[in-house]
C-alpha cells in the first residue's frame, strides 16, 4: 500500500500546484478524501513538508537541467572566414608540416 499512498499524495500535490494552491497536509488530505483514497495519516504531512519552499512547476519544467545532468555541449565553432587568397599548393603544405622522427633516430624500435 505504500506505493499507492505515495502515488496518491504525489497526484494530490500536483493538483494543488496546478491550481496555484499552497501544498499543505490538510489540502492533500482533502483531495485524497474526495477521491476515496485512504492513506496513513503521516503521508500528506510528509509530502507537504518535502515540497515546502520548492517551486514544483519550475522543478517539473527543468527536469533535464538538475544536478547530475549531463553538461550542455559546447557551442558550435564559428564558421571560418572566407579568404580571397588561393589555397596553398601541395608543395607548400609539405613544407609547413614538420618532419616526423623515426624510431631509429631515438635509438629504439618497436620490436627492440
């Protein structure tokens, strides 16, 4: 019955929040009584206390941005400026790249 009681209290609290009514134990109990749902007497007060000082509407609308949520990806890089200069030729590209060192130059190889 615990799960049913919790669910009934959650729905009652959501009804109150949707109607812009303060969530109190008495008001949750009133909704539960109107719905013919019997819960232990501590459940409505427990939910009211848990939601005290919390903006439930904001909480519901910002589900993905809570603590522990994945960080938002970085903004896409800006487009590269259009250049009027001609693209470098293959020979120029080869000159700009640093030469790779071979393993022989370091004194050891992959299978030594």
